[in-house]
C-alpha cells in the first residue's frame, strides 16, 4: 500500500490521507508516462527509439511483453 497526503494551503493547513494499492499507483504512473511520450512523438519532440530508451526503466522485463504500443 502507498500512503499519500493531499495538503491544501491557505489560511488553514488542511490535509487528507489516502491509501492506495502500490501496483495500481505504479500502473497509472506507467500509463501516464506512455501517454506523455506518445504526445512527444506525435509532435515530433522525440523519436520512437528515444521513447523506448527513456521508458525502458519504468517497465521491467516481465511487463514488457504485455505492453501494446
């Protein structure tokens, strides 16, 4: 599990605690990374090869076979 705090600053310091499943958090972060990198490719900021090298550390070998691009 991953514990997070959402803090809201202003005149009062309010915060809420959340608990998330670690695998779900990592999955969403990976999905976000793929989306951002696809936008970068679509707008010619990076090449497909650059994308693959950049995101490789985020995807262990056991997960790579499940990735559909």
